[in-house]
């Protein structure tokens, strides 16, 4: 979890989390869907706002110039959210 995939700004705290915690940066949002991977996480709110955090080495979170997102950062789409399929394959 050293890539910030848990959404905590303190990179070192991610490897010590043993139970669910509220992310202060998402407190004002109602997260309706979440997809977690080994190195990054994507969360979708009930208002179709998409946040990504964790490893972004290959711009997989949609942020062109950010290498590692240590806290949830909104992913801005060029198309409407209805035109985009969000999937996180396992393996």
C-alpha cells in the first residue's frame, strides 16, 4: 500500500491500517462504488464524480502529470460519464 492506494496523504500510514477508516477528503461525498487494486483505487460518488488515488505511473488514473496520488483526486472526463465504462479486471 506504499503507493497511496488507501487514500491517506501520509504514505507511511497506509501500511498500518488494520480496519476501515473514513477518508477526510471524501467526507462530503457519498461513495456508491469503489474498485481497489494492488496499486490504486477508483471511487465513484452517487453524483457520478470519479476519484482516483494510488499509483499513476502509466496515467491509469487519468492524471497526466501526477506520478502518485496520495489522496483522492477527481478524474475529469472529456466525455459524459454515461459514455464511459469503468472496469477493474482482476488478476
